[in-house]
């Protein structure tokens, strides 16, 4: 239920943009059951993007604080994003990273400043187009997934954008292939593992063939294998722009090409090669710790250490 509300929130923002935006369960001409008649399975990768010169999104002097809060999270922030860019935003909890992403997809609105989408002021009537171009993967899959089965969840987006059932199914299968969930079509969504739900969230967005994707903490709470798998999907299988917010430096370093932090309400570029320390753990124990000096310091991966 929460997922449904969130999904609706994405498609039908309650924020006061000027014109209403339509949203409902998919208004397909064909019954949803048609989804269960599989077309030929496809393994085609996502189509390459055309080169574009106008930025997809531009923020100019944007400021934001939540109603009733004295804290200005974003302050005179300028930002430009083109579909080819792969941007990472890093920083500890509470900085406003999620809020920034919500602003980009119109879930919250600037107190001051302007947002342009494809060079024109963003209005409520363009939110639907914005959100089909710029897919948003929530931090928590429960906020993204709401259908009984995997196929229904992944096909929802294409159906809602006007595809017929067979085409929606084709796109859903392709997206599931891309994230490594081929064959999961009839699985019950709420019975999937946390990692599978995360991958499924990604697939629900990819099925809509976005030009770019926003990911909120894609690596959080994942087991190492799923984290590596998601990283591989993002770096090797997707040809689209990305904005990823995360506290996970290593993930961002590998998945993105430009790195920023939010500082005093603005984005500040960071040197990707800055020296930083890592916590690590041993096979015989799983408590992350830091070796500053002494035994084990500088031991290469794979060497034994105690
Ligand atoms: N809907 C909301 N209403 C009021 N305050 C909020 C709301 N959502 C987030 N906040 C506050 O805004 C700050 C930034 O939150 P968030 O954008 O989630 O940061 P981050 O993603 O960097 O952890 C936090 O202090 C959080 O409590
Ligand atoms: Mg967050």
C-alpha cells in the first residue's frame, strides 16, 4: 500500500504545479491478463542514446527548506544535467541528498529559483514527461513496488505510458534480463529477497526506457554479491545517464564519472582521487575496523592476516 502511494506520488505529485497530472492504474486497451501470454523472450540491450546538446535538467539558484523547518537544505544551488553524464553525490545522512533527488523529479518544489526541463520551465503538465525521461529508483524498494507479481510491477510503467500489453511485456522481459531477473515474471513480489527487490525496482524503471536514471542509495543494505551485481548492471549493461546519491564512496567511484558533495546547500565538485581510508573486516569476523598502524596495516587483499 505504501508502495502504491509512493508510486502514485511519483506519477501524480500533490505539489502545486499549475495543471493537474493524470494518474491511475494503467488504462490499457487490452486486459492485464494479456501479459501472461509471453512473447518471444528478448535479450536485446537498451538502445543507445542520441547525442543531445540541451541539458535534460537545469537548476538555477534553487533554494529549498521543508515547510515549518528553519533549516535551508538547498541554498542558491545551480546544477545542470545532460543524459550522458554520470554524476555521484556523496555525503553522510541528513545532508539533503534524497531531497535533492525529489526536487529533480518534482516530488518537492523549490522555495526559490527555477528548474528547466529540456530548456523550458518545469510545470506540472510536464511532470509526466519528465518522469518518463528521468527514472527514479527509490532507496527503499517497498516504496517502488506494489503489484502482486514481478511481471505486473515491471510492465506497469510501459502500460501507464500507453504501450499495449504485448509491447509492455516485451519491455518488461528485456528489463528483467538486464538486471538478471529473467524468469522471475510470475514470482510474487513481496516474497522476493531484499536484493531481488532492489533489482526489480531497477527493472521497473528500465522498462520505461528512460534517458537517465536517478538512484537513491542503490547499494545500501545489500549483501556483497548483490551490490557487485548492481554495480555491474550499472557500469556494464546500461547506456544512460545517471545521478546516484550514496554514502558509499567505492560504489560511486566505480559507477559514476563526476563526484559532488552537498556543502552549505550547494553542490561542490570533489576530486575523485582524493586519498581516503577504508574500514575492513576479516573472514573470521565481521566487525569493520580501521588499521592505522601496526600488524596487518597495508596487507594486500587475499593475504592472510590476523
Ligand atoms: N518530508 C520532510 N519534512 C520535513 N523534514 C524532512 C522531510 N524529509 C526529510 N527531512 C529532513 O531533511 C533533512 C535532509 O533529509 P534527506 O534529504 O533525507 O537527507 P539525506 O538523503 O542526505 O540523508 C533531514 O534532516 C530530514 O530529517
Ligand atoms: Mg537519503
